C-alpha cells in the first residue's frame, strides 16, 4: 500500500504541468516511441487496406457496369455488321475510371440462355461452332486492347483476320420466329481486366472480371 502511494505521488509530480520542464520526470518520450512502434504498422495496414481494396472495388463495379452497357448496345444493334465494334466503344465509355490498357480481353459469345457463362476456350481465342453461316451456341469473338482502340469498324468484315469472323454479327438471329419460335439469339459479353495495386502491400495486381447476358431485341417485321 505504501509502494502504491509512493508511485501515485510520483505520477502526479511527473504529470504536473506547473513544474518546469527540466524538473519533470524523464523517460516519457521513450514510452511514446515504443507505443508508436507497436501501433503504427497496424494503423498503416488498415489505411493501405482501405485504399487498395476500395480502389479494387471501384474497378470491379466499373467492369460490371461496362459489361451491362455492352450487352445493352449489342441488343440494340442486333445483326448490324458493326455491332461488336460499337459495343467496344460503349465499353470504353463505361470504363473511364481506369486506363483502357488495364483491360486484358473482351469476349462476345452466342449464349444458350440468360444464365449461360463464357466458354472456357473463348478466353484464349475466338471460335466458330457449327458453321460460319449458321453458328451454334458457344461461338465467340475475342477482342484485345488493340481491337478496343480501333478508331473505326468500317474495315471489319466477317473474313479473316478480322476479330468478328468467328461469330459474324450479320448471322445473328433477331426475328421473333427465330430459334424454332423462341425468338432472337442470346448474347453474352465477358470483360477481364487487371487492377494494379498502388502500395504493393497486397501483391502487384488482382484480376477482375464481369459478364452479362441479354436477348437481342427483335427486329421489326
């Protein structure tokens, strides 16, 4: 009890602001440095985590919005030969939150229905299933960043080496009587991009992707 009383008096004397600075107890600065050494890494980790994952989440939302904007454009364009090129322009416009060079590739594929997912083979190259004039589900066009930056789609035809040769937009069915009376084709758009981290605390980058599937709008008879 006596020791506690002595310690209490010592603390009050050290904390007394009326005492001259030279007469105050020493060693407080060292304790503060030790505490800062323990707290600072945790604080910085939380701060950088909010910064990095906040930026990644922003890009994730942007990619999702771009995929939806792309399918909306495809639905409107239907069998227009420039449908895919116009869709790439819609993606560029919707993804201004990050550099266009962060996009790794884009896939436009003939979907089997509203819940279909991008075919695995389409992530590496375009493919035609069925025939060129009558493609079946899984046919796809794959676009790179250089295609995305193309200033005009006038030169794109459905012949090699143009990227729309695998599922030519002009072969897309938009009549209500198409597909044995089931209506127009289903079309999907898949976008993959690389989000680069700023601090490097959580790695160099993370891959983000999004897809959207829609039914093409029926053409007026």
